[in-house]
C-alpha cells in the first residue's frame, strides 16, 4: 500500500515537473521567436540598407555637383575680374591723359572751381588705376601658386627693400626673429609680408613706429606674426578688415584701396593656411599667418 502511494506521488511529481518544464520551454520559445523577429533579418534589413546606400550615393552626387559648380563659378569670377580689370585700363588711361592735358594747358586760365574739378577727376583716375591694379593682382593669386620651401627671412628682406621709402618716411624700426622656411610661393610670400608691413606703416600712431616680425612653431603649423605699436582697432572689426575694399577709416585720412589684407587672406587660403588679427585701440595690432608644416619632402627654392 505504501509502495502504491509512493508510486502515485512520484507520478504526480513527475507530471508537475513536466508541466513546469513544458511551460518554461513554451515561454522560452515565444521569447526567442519575438527576439528573432525584432532583430533585423537579412530579408528585412536588405531593403533598408539599399535605401540608405541610395540616399548616401545621391548626397555624394549632390556634393560633387555643387563642388564642380562652385569651382566653375570661381573660375568665371576670376576670369571676369582679370578681363574686366585689364580692359578697363585703356579707357581709364585715355581719360587720365586728356584730363592731365587740360590741367596743364588751362590751369590758371579758368576759374578756381574748374581747376578744383579737374583735380578731382585726376585724383579719381589715380584711385581707379590703383583699384584695377589691385584687382588684377587679386585675380592672379591662384594662377601664381607654385609652392616651395621659401626662406621667410629672405622674403622679408626683399619686402623691406621694396618699402624702403615708406619705412624711411615713417622713421620706422623693423626687427625680426630668425625666420624659418615656409611652404609658399616666393612672390606671394614677399607680397604677403609687404602688405602686412605697409599696413603697419600706414596706420601708425603719433610715436616712433616699431614693427616686429616673429615666429611660433608647432608640430602642424609655422606661424609668422607681424606686430606693431600703431593705431590698432576694435576686435569687432577683426573679420571685416580682411574683406575686399574694406576700410576702417575714411578714404581721405589714410592712403590705400582696402585690398591689401584681402590679398593676404587669399594668399594664405591658397596655400592651405590661415590668417587672423588681434588688436587693441591705441596700443597696436598683431597679424598672424599660419602656414601648414610640410608633410613630405618639398622642393626648396634656390
């Protein structure tokens, strides 16, 4: 009798265990199916991947088309600036020549107002001539790009020789640190330094003019700085001054066309560098030109 009851108890326990195990197995199976359904299967993931690939290809094509359009537009603008500036010089030369002839032949024979008007025309022709020259130089920056390792100290010496008269007129002292070689075009490096020095000489203060050309080097860049003790400017104008024909003073106060710093910025951009300015009114300004360090052997200018 005990044996029979034990047998029934064992059968009941076994049935309960089987029920529990079966239920657990069913739950595990349902959970597994749900998890597999939630995971991206190849059949379901393929359309999404194809759509993403299509969108990426379309975006790449749009970027490529836009880049080509911008390059074409830039080439057309540069060509327009070159042709327009070149073709404008001849009629301007004629206007200036005949106006100068009028001034020499009739000065003092007409009234003072006529002499004043003639002087205005001659001044306007001179300023327009300088603007055209500056535009031509600006449009040629990309055409003259043949970067080499150039000795910045030699380029500074050439720039100082070219500016000998303005330096003497300003009674300025130009000093410099030992300067390294930088990757640039020789002519444009001289032009860059000359424009920055000319800017310091033009906007000098009522005290002895001091200009120092320094250098800072990092693993990635060589930064040449031009620091002066001139008029300086407010930092809210730090970006504006690099625009074409931008001036912080009225034309009659200081000479120039407002193209010098724009030229500097274009030269730096064409060589993968950057330029920025820091200043304080009445204290002076510092212009910094960061040239990328040469990653691979580069030809050295002789």
